[in-house]
């Protein structure tokens, strides 16, 4: 009954999912079509149930299904994806074993499982084995069988992560790198997302190195916008760490199964190998044993991970990687410093940052207006290029309840980093 009450009191989780905006300030789907005054009112109303929602999430996450928007994603994949028992998209025909013992491997092969591929992630000290289930056996039953064969082992679906909404279609291959100019910071930043347009005016002043983990790197509007908010710089625009070196891991590459857990783990390994210090991940998915192990190992090697908390509403379950221990989860606020009504809530929120009514880089040298948690977390990641997390938290402006809370976390940072869309002539809108 309590969950039902919360669901009625808060906006539906999938209302925030949108792609390109309409002239005059609307967005083609979701909350963007609602007048700003009404959105502010909704934000105020949802904040009153946020504390209770945050307490419920940790215990209820396994009982809550994936957002219904993902059904269409699975259908469009034409068999490349299927759903796990909670509706989250997974790579069809693949299960992942983390650190599988030789004995467990022999037992699995004896039961009809086959090894699809094996990967040694030296930088993370992890070995992953991707297994196909016995012929005619569903992934769910096959996973249960593996867990019975090896109760102490770590086995999981190969979950697919999304930019908190629908992934834009892949565009032509992106350039793998551009000549390194003088960067404004010696810190190496990382981005796990789509590929980026290295020739965009906002990025030509940064050293960019791109690598694909689901095929050759391909430019995507989502990754491009996020990258500009991290390291972009023009006369009228500045990201949080302008001119800094950026290592871009494209985990999509135009593949319908892109963004998988194995792709994310390989990307994190590359970040450690490349001696990156701070990585932004504006992607969301469910808890996954492989990604959790990769995050833990990366953090143990000094990597700071920053992630978006998602845009599926205050009643949504915690989304990952933002909800893993040690990851800095970031929530978005509007130009009035009010939490966006579609933002996730809960103990996974560590900080808040601007996430709407601001400009970012768009395709073909253009500019777009952005909205969503995806665009708040890169600001925090960029700020961490110049100061420690503890220092950033101390400087945060307290909002909402006094002290840390499940809506704004420790408070608001980066409020001066919002570039007005009119300043750069932004026309279209990008929301997720």
C-alpha cells in the first residue's frame, strides 16, 4: 500500500524520456511538454515524499521492475536483446561468470554450457567467461543452474546499460583521436558513453583519445554533449574542466547489444591502464555482478567514478552504477536550483548539479539545450579534476532538508557552470 501511495504521489518514472525538443521550449514527449511553472510545482510536491522514497528503495529494488520504456528497446533489437525476469535488457544467449574456477567450468561444460569468449582484464585483476546456455534452455533457467552448480560463484546476465533513455542511432565513425594541444589540467578524465565528434568547436582545444568496445567508435549525440560539459571550451562556452585530456570509451559502437556489462568492464579496465583519475558514466542499468566487481577493483586502484542517478522518477529503484558503493551519484537541478521531478532519489544521491536549461555541444558543430541527470554528472566529474571529493562536498550549497538528504545529497555544486542556450545559439533540445 505504501508503494502504491508513493506511485500516485509522484510522476510516472518514464515521463521524462524524450529525445529532441520542439520549437518554443517543449520536448517531444515526457515532462518537457509541461509548462515550467507546473514542472516546478510537481518538483515541490515530489520532494515531500523523497525521504520516505529513499528509505524504501534499498529494500524494494529487487521487487520493482524495469521501466516500461525498455520493452520497446528490446523489441527494436530484433533478437539481439531479451529481458531478464524484471524486464531489464540483456544480451541474448549470454551469461557472465566472474572469476570462474576450473572445477566450476568443467561442471558447466558437462551440463551443456559452451564458452562464447573469455577475457582477462589485467588492470582490474578480473577474468570473465561468457557462457551460452544449453540448447533449448532459457537464460533464466540456465543462470539458476549455474548458481546451483557453483553456489559460491558470481554469475549474471550480460545486462545492457542505457543513457537513462533511448539511445540515439549511431552516426558515422568518429575520429580515434586529435593532435594533443596544451591542456588546462594534468588530470586525465574519462568518459564511458557513446563516441564523440572530436572536431566540434567545443572540443578542439582538448586532447581526445577514443576507443571502441562494441566495434569502432561512433559519434553519438549523447556522448558528445556529455564530453563538452566535462572538457569543452569556446569563447562563449565552458565545461567544468576546459581543455583537459579526455579518454572516451565508446561502449555502443552502433551495436544493438552495445552498453553491455562486459563492455563496461573492459572500458573500466582501459581507464585504469590509461592512468585516468576521474571517469564519468551517464548510463544506467540494474545491479550486475560483473560491473560491481569491475567498479570495486577500479576504485581500489584509485579511480574516482561519477555517475548519473537516472531520470525514471522518485519512485524508481536505485540505478547503477550510481548506486554502487563508492560511486559519486549526481542528481540534476533546474535553473532555480530545484530538483528535476524526473530525477532519481535515494541514498545513491551524493551531490546535485545543473541538469537543465543549459547548452551543450550538438552534432555537426551545433549546440543543443540539454536536460537530465546525464548532463549533471559530467559537471561534477570535471570539477573533481581540480579538487578532492571531500573538498567539493564541503563547498556544496545545502538544499532541501538540512544536511545530506536523498534529493540533493550533500548539496549543489557547479551552479556557475550552466551556459545559457541563447549564449551559443542552441536551437534543438536533448533530454534523457
